[in-house]
């Protein structure tokens, strides 16, 4: 029998079961991503062997890239804070403190415990730096009027560090090409940090402001077809991303900024709520595909071969490096204090790390070291999906119950 038709049948049953049973599943102590991952393993060679292809890194790079873009725009749409430094204090500390600490902490483990050179170690740290905005829906802002500081911090951190880990990915890739870093360090600072970040913020703000003004103007002349209206979100995402990439900026950052700007320019609640609902539904569909592929790609032999370094990296990152960075970075917040224990725990690794891995593989990360970094990343993401998927629902319920009693 045609395995393609059987695969469609199984995926159709999965989607129906998840959708019709969502009322019960949402009460269970695990995430949807964990369910998709398990089903992906069952569809792979250790189960029904329906997913037999092993996609090229370029295909996986493009797929994960698109998923992250949709998610980042949705994160931006949910941001409900004024664009003032004080309102973003926890986010600034997370991006300026927790993320670099995580990168260099992971790099130190890779260098001193696993024997990688510094370029490979920093690249590994940068790949695993992003906290995932895709698989972390249980801990993100539920809607634009959610005032929970912990949820805001996790949402904004996930939206920003998926973009701002890129300079460190480039740093690692430059080091792989030329380990005499003095030759290219100044160019890295001015091009990969200053220019790429500045142009991304500029394009993300200007493009979407113009689109929103055009949309409002056209609505006064002739309303947009209701069926097509929400596709304006895809137009914003792709136009912003494409222009930013052409200008050698960080498209991920520009798309997150675009979401924030769209939220502030659309004053009608029903408009941005509709855009949020559209992006969330699109994102969930794409997440199904990514998790199924990830589950089907897992293989026992390399997982056993690289189990020790993967467990070392994943364990230290989740239990030592991120908690330490959180405690150091979040101290003295005053009125904007958050539960640092929960914030440190929810450093979920996922599709963002997969994208950076496949991007690095396309840019020259190869050979035995490339294989080891690949399997460390895949296993760290898998461990995060399992561990965080089991704990996120119950921990957030505890947090909300505790917050409501204050």
C-alpha cells in the first residue's frame, strides 16, 4: 500500500484526535509538542516506517525558518508594553545577561569538557541560546491584555533572542573559517552587530507602519474581503523579512519588531486579536510537521554514541547555566520582580535552535564535529520538549494560582 496515503491517513487521524480531544488534553500535564514528537517517532523507522525520507539540511532550514517567522510575528502582536526602557527591564536583563551567559557557559562546557575548540564551542552555545517562541505557548502571554510579568518576560525573551543569537552564530562560523579572530573582529562588530541590528529595527518599524496606514486608507475606500483580510499578516512577515535580508540585517528581529509595531498601530481590538488567532493557527499546523519530522529523524545509534555529551550539555544548560545567569541578571528588579526559579526553568529549546543548526550546516559546519554538534542539538531539543512539555502546564497553573492569591 502507498506509504504516502497511509501517512496522510495517520496525520489526519492525529489532527482530528488532537482537535476533538483538546478539551481533555489541555488538562493533562504535558504539551501538544510532546504528543507530536512521540507520534513522529512512531511514524519513523522504529514504528510504522511511514516517514522514510531524510530531508536535506536546506529543506529543514527553510521549514524551521518559516515556523520561527510566524511565531515571532505572533509574539510581537501579543506584546502589550509601552516602548520605554523601564517597561522592558526584565527583557533587557534576559537579553543582555541571561543569553550571553548561556552562550559562553555552554561554550565553556563544550571547550573544557567536550574538547571542542573555541569557535566550535561558541557556535554550539549560540545554536542552543534561543529560548523557543514556538513550543512555549503554555508559558507565553495568552493575549495582548495579559499583565503577567513572567509571561511577558518569557514571550519577549523568546521573541528577541531568536534574532539576537545570530551575531554569535556568525562569530562561531567566522572562527571556523579563520581562527585568528583579530583579522575579522572589527568587521563582525560593525556589520554583524551594529548594522544588522539597526537596519532590522528600522525596516521592521517602517515597513509595517506603512502597510497599516495603507490598509486603513483602503478600508475607507473599499473594505478588504473578509476571507482574505488576515493574509495581511503573511504579507507583513514576508515583505519585512525579505527586505531586511536583502539589506543584510536580521530578518527575525525585523519580524518581531513588525509584530510589535502592528499591535500598536491597529487600535481596534478585533483586528489584532484576529491577526493573533490567524498566526497561532498557522503556527500550530507548522509545528505539527516539524515535531513529526524531528521524531522520525531520531536514530538510536548516534543518540547512544553522543548520549554523554548531549546529556552533559542539556543538563548543565537547564540546571546550572541558565539558573545561575537568571539569578545574577534578575536581582534587584524591585516592582518588576518575577519568579526567577520559574523564569530560569522555562528556557525551552526548540525550533529556533533547529534553525540555527541547519543554517550552520549549510554554512560550513561539517565533519565529525558537525555531526556531534548536530546530535547534541537534536537531543537537547528532544530533552527540552519532553521535560518542559511534562512540567510547563502544572508549573504555570501553580504560578497563576499563587499570583491570584496576592
